[in-house]
C-alpha cells in the first residue's frame, strides 16, 4: 500500500445539462447533481478517507459536503482545484464557441497547452496548479492514507496528465470524467500511477496483472 488520491468531479449542474462551458462561473448543482453526490459519497465513504479537499466553487463544495457528512471530516478548500478560467467562453456552448472563435476552438480541440482559453488560463497553468494541489494534499496524509479531492472535469484530466508525466498536448487521450465519477492515483516509486479512471463504483483492487 501507499498514499492514494481520489480526484472526484462534482455533480451535475444546469449548465452541464445544457452543454455550457462553466469554467469558474459559480453554478450550483441541480437536483440530479445533488442526488449524484449523495450516491457517490456513499461509495467513497467505504474507502475511509483521511482528508477531504475541495475546489472553492460551490458545486464542488456541495458535492464534498455529502461525503463529509458521512465520514465526519472537515473540508479543506483549495482554489487551485478550480476549473480552467475560460474568460469569454464561459456560459457558451461548444457550437457558439466554434462559431465565434473558430481558430481558437480548433486549437483548443487539438489540445494546445499554451492557448489562453477564452482569453483566460492555459492548460499548462491549470496542470501546474493541479499538480501542486494534489502533491500538497498527499504530503498531509499518513502512511497508506487516502485523500479525496473534489475538482472539475477539465482540471482533473489536466491534473492526471501532469501527475503521471503525460505530455500535455496528449492530455485529451485521457477520457473525460462523468459528473460525480472519480479517478484514483497511487503513489509509486517513480511517481503517481493512475489505477482507476472515470469510476463510479469500487472495483476489486488488482493484485497481479499477469494471469
């Protein structure tokens, strides 16, 4: 065993349902999102986490609160776990972005890590702050401890890519996280290992792969 970190995406919002780019706009969970948070929290509580850390955006805080109520832990807020600040793109659908900013949208779809998304942050900047936030949380864990960090879809994927050493222009090769699904990373001898991705249940741990 070693220290483990769960990156948990918040529950659904009305903007998620409408396909709108949220970024750092503070949109609340919708009714389904609150239900998703309760269901996922019941599963994650079985892992007996030692530390809960959340983005300070309300949709992440409310998702984390469902788990905190079950495990009796205080929640640490960390703004580094926020979604990408997407400037002018926030509130727009993909079709609207493609129509208004076709060249930028093409570069974004291509995974350009240095594009300022909607004039806001670059993926490189988001990956760096996520990397730091995860490692700072892990440093607070006891031996073999587990932290649950509640974040956002794009930020979590960038964090995973940075933590496992994936070149950021390839980060789109990591599939997206569904609302209230999570990924787990385990600390290895040479860095972080992605052991679960886009999970919504608790699978049996892999003891040996050959066989």
